[in-house]
C-alpha cells in the first residue's frame, strides 16, 4: 500500500449561527476554562474565539493545521486544544466532526 501525499485540503469551517453560539458558550464557560488552566499549569486562559479543523499533514500544512494558525502553535502565549467530542455533539455540528480551539494563556 502506497502513501498518498495530499497537495491541498479544504480547511474552511462554516458553522450555523446557532451551532457557533452554543459551541463558543461551552468553550468559553468558566468551568471549562478552569480545567484547561489546571492542565496547562497557568493562572487562567481566555478563549480567543478561533476554531479550526485539523487537516492531514501535507507540504502546505506540516503541523496538521491551516497555515494561518501556525503562529499560535509556535507561540508560548497560546494553547491549542482538541474540542471535546461532546461539545461538538451538543452544538449539533456534523461537519467537520473534529475541531481545535485556541486559548490565550494568562500567567
């Protein structure tokens, strides 16, 4: 079996206003932000309102994310997390079925 190298992948995420509102309220809830802060060993985190779909590794996306988000990956001031599957389900998001969210660390 040969490995297939992808040259490009559609990285757009379009959510309905209702799904986005519910998802952002879950990601921005104080209890969830507290859990993330504890995991990262920082004082607090703030949800940036940025989400993206993880993408297959390729020459254009070597970090598995759209290239416009790579600056957050390289920054010690931000954390990228996988959105919990139950949040995606509660927000009634079918496509994409996996999302990542970006949080700013507050030390």
